[in-house]
C-alpha cells in the first residue's frame, strides 16, 4: 500500500505517478493539484494517479472531430470581448509580492516610469494576443495582469512566478530597469505557455519555453512599432544592459551569440545551430542558451516570408503552442508540430510550409 | 561562520550578475549576526533546498550558498529564489 494514500486522507492524485508526470501536474494542475504534485515531488514515495484528471488537467481539452487531438482551452473558445485588466504594484525595494497597488486599469499615468512602462507594456502584449490570436489574457479567460515593479534592491532580473510578472530596477551598472517592452512581452508569454499546457522548464522543453517567450516579446515590439520582419532588429531586452557593458541586448534572434561580449558578463553563449547545442547542467539545462536555435529558426522563417512577423509566422508558433500537448517536447517535436500547423493553415505544398521547412533545416532540425 | 553567495539563472541566464559575495558573520553587528546565523543555518538551508521541486514560474534565479561553519565544515546548497521566504531575500539584499 502506498504510504501517501493509506488511511482516510485519500490523495486525488494517488500513487505510482512517476516524477516526470508529477512535474507536468505541477505545471498544469489547478492550484490545489499543483501544490499536491509539488509536495509529492518533494518526497520520493511513489503514488498513483486518477487517469481522467491527469489526462485533461485544466489547460488542454480534447479537440472536437480530431481523434486523440488536444487543444488548449484558449484555442477552443476564441475570445470576442476584451477584458484587459491591469494592476501595477510597487515592491518598494522589498521581496514581498505583490506590494503596494499603484495603478489599476483605467487610472491615469502615475509619473513613476517603471509603473507606467509596465502598465502600457502589458496593454501592448494583451492586445497582441487578443487582436492577433483571439486570446483573452494569459489564461485565455480574462486573467488580471498583475505586475510588480521596483522588486528588491538593485535587483538584476525580471521573472514570471506562476501568477504574476515581476521586474527589478537593476543595479545601474550591469543592468538598468527591466520594464522594457520585449521583456514585458517575454515574461507575460511565460504565463501564456503555462496556461497552454506548459513546457517543463528544463533542457530542450525549457529552451522552447524560453524561445516562445522571446519570440512573442519581440513580436510585441514589432507590432507596436508597425515594423515588418526586415525592418526590425530582432533583439530581446534591447537597452537594459548597463551603460558600461559591451553589448546591445540580452539576446539576438537574428544572430544568436552576438548580443554582448563583456569582461563581466562574458560572451553571449547562444548557438544558432544544433551543431553548437550546449550540454550543461547550469541554467536548468541551458534554457536561456539553447533557445537560440528555435529563436533563429523563427527569425529565418519570418525573413523568408517577409511582411509582419506576428501574422503568419506568429500564428503558426502560437497555434503550435496551443496544440502541442507535450510538456517535455524536444526541439524536433516542436519543429514537426509547427509544420503540421502550417500545413493545416496553408496547405502542404504552400510557400509557407516550404519556407518553414527550410528554416528548420538551416538550424539543423530538418522536418 | 563564512557564507559564500553566488547566483545563476534569471532572464539572462547569468544570475544576478557580478561576482560572488562573501559574508563573514563575525564582522556583522550582533543583532544582524544572530539573524543571519539563524537564517543560514545549514539545517535550515537543507530544508529549503529540499522544498524546491516542481516550483512554477520562469526566469527565476538560483542561489548557490556555501556555508563554512565554526568547525570548518563546508555545506553547499542550491536553492531557487522561489523557495526562499521574502524576509530571507530581503536579508540577502542587505548583506
């Protein structure tokens, strides 16, 4: 008998769930289920699961008319009404979240640059997802966009904590404030990934999670500025490096590995091709390093097609995320799914599919 | 007690930037020293490190803490920022 579910306190996940499945539940499950999965992961005991709850979770639904197919709940019910609802909090230099509410939806500008950038930026990201992909917020269901700025002291980071976005001010030397539009788009897109079935934040699936966030961070900037693929710089985190750091951004999708080269930060380690894939245990298996490969594939595809990258390329990437249903996907599995989506949207013999396959081949992932 | 602090991860994959921080607790004022010794007690850190599996989120920082106790024994822990209580993070910012 399992030590977890003996006696009267029956665990709804219950026994013999292998660790990788618990990790998926920790991403996809309801708050209660996720907490339980985390608790079980903390222990080494084996538990069983209730099949129905595991299979569907709350993020993915069986697709009508498609045998065995799953789509995210957001894709299955396209949004028709905007429910943009922002709340920007001041962390006041402390670690507690969310902090003091400074600006809520409809309030005038606060005069605090970070607060107002977070407010405006979240609006741009929301509108990208709503207007281009009919998605109503991060969860597809009008989720309030909670953001905290001025997090901690001299904090050189921004992150998504599973419930909200958080931005530091930087130390002014290595980094400046993180409320730059592509960074806001990046963090919010981690939320979209989480509510689209999730990608485990480790190894190749983690790098895909990072790449999706970079792609939609970059697309947010391009859409706001009205730039076509050939007109934009394809940088993520442009301008957030400190004044004396040798570099232009956190990452370059156009030329991975060239965003910075600095005595303190070192050389941008991103590869642009699978031949240079970095095997490492650091950074959750190189999630911010190897994302260079799918980032570059998206860039190449967008350049081949031309035009506005958030339209055809963005739609293919977005729908791939909504249909993937594989939280431990490899680069090759992601690439294959993009081609499947592109065939569904444009036809097997289309230029879109031809260019997409060529882009994947050029980064060492032939489909 | 000597505490050596470094970081990795974060949105750039470069941790919080900068070099490692070394904190010699004997050089701290008494009230702060007591708090730091309590918070960075190896048994406490071991519990925190063990509670970190399956945490949600992305771009979080991981703290790499090495504690060298009074007997000269080294204790090394990798603890995600997400597993640390807010008051511990605030304390890290003051050190």
